[in-house]
């Protein structure tokens, strides 16, 4: 009787420890948002870009991983000017809107006559 009880407890303990090793943690999926608008201001020192929104200005932070493109060319935040139309892909991080990509359409070229 003691042997079977000990064996049963040992199997239960083994099952508990083995099953906890197989638990899979689900990663939180980061939601990516897109916004298009006309740039109100650019602060290269702070690394921010501001677009007007329905409820006030929306400030987007940038970091070293933020990709800035004008047309197909890689550029920097300093190349964006107030009045440029941009499309920003961003995520919410640490209470801020962190720009992942900032895309400015290529300037229209004049057709030759």
C-alpha cells in the first residue's frame, strides 16, 4: 500500500513538473498604426515630428531605428519640412507614438515639352 501511494505521488509530481516545462508564453502582438497628414513641425533636436489631429497636435517620436524615405531614397528627419505630406507607420511605446517609418512621396517632376 505504501509503495503504491509513493509511486502514485511520484508520478503526479513528475507530471506536474514536466507539464510546466511545456507551457508556451504568448507574445503580445504589437499593433502597428498608420497616419497620413501634413507636417506641422519638425524638431530634429528632440527627434520628433508633429502632425495636426482632430483633437490637437499629434507628436511622433523617432529613434535610431526609424526609417525616413523621400520617394525611394533613404533620408533623415532633418530632410522633412513643415508642409510636407507624410505617411507614418507607428506603434505605441512607453506612452508615446514611436514612428517606425516616415514616407514622403517623391516630388512631382515636370514633364518636358
